[in-house]
């Protein structure tokens, strides 16, 4: 079987599996549990890179494979999944199509650009990355569940429009030339706690 198989990519694959399950749930209309799957995918993404970097004696091929596979999974988890989720919410068909195209296209461009620049950076330095240019696509794992919490206040009729407009704004932010500080371990833990709190709210109060 082709590919590289070691523990450095297992968490990435688990996150992808959560998103595939979430997509099927969204298509079935189970939006709450679909978003819990999105949160779970985001949680996996927070730590898969740290696990990979901690693996000793990784070859250059394994490192490059990790970069590629991470981006491919991010595309599905944090752009294709949200696009399908937004489409399944209903509302104006044109807005649903436009928002879906925008967020997937923006994510493809961003992730392709990131791969090129990250490989270039790794050839020039071993220093860790401290800042992103543009909003990371993985941010949808936390932003969209927070947006969904406002559903009752916005109303059943207007919420799909609000959600799809959010997708379009996020797609622009993916490509915007703005610097976003990469969170350290403390920031990652805080985001994980926030994600757990949102998931708890979905399970027991939503």
C-alpha cells in the first residue's frame, strides 16, 4: 500500500474521519451533532502537528508527506464540510452556491500557497513559524459553532443567510494579507477548552 504510515499522521486521519461523519450528519439534517464533529476535527488539528514534530528521525519525504496530507485533510474538514453544512441549512439557492464555491476556492488557494511557502521556509530555516498570513482555514472549526449558537436569536428564516454570509466573509479572510499570530501551547489549550464548552452546550442545552 502506498503512503507513509506512522503515528505522526494518525490524528490527522481521525480528524478527517470526524468530518466525513459530520458531512453525512449535515446531509441528514442533524446539524448539532454535525457541528460536534467539526469541533472534534478542530481538536485533532490542534495537536496533530505537535505530535508530528515530536516524532524523532522523520525523513524529508515523511515531512513533505505530512505537509501535503495535512492540507488535503484541512480542505475537506474546514472548507468542504462547512460548505456542505451551509448548503444543507437551506435558504436562497444562489447564496448557498456562491458561499460554497467561495469558501472552497479560497481554501484551495490558501492551502496551496501555504504548502509552497512552508516548503520554501523549511529549506531556509529550522525556526518555528510564529505568524500566519491570512486567517487559517482551521479557524472555521471554532468560528462556525460559535455562529451557530446565535441561531435562536437570529431566527430560523434569517439564520441560513447569516451563516452563508459568514462563509463568504471567512473566505475573504483566508486570502487577506493580514498577520495572525500562531497560538502557543497556552492558546491551543484555551481554544480546546472553549471548544469543549461549546460541544457541551450543544449536547445538553441546544
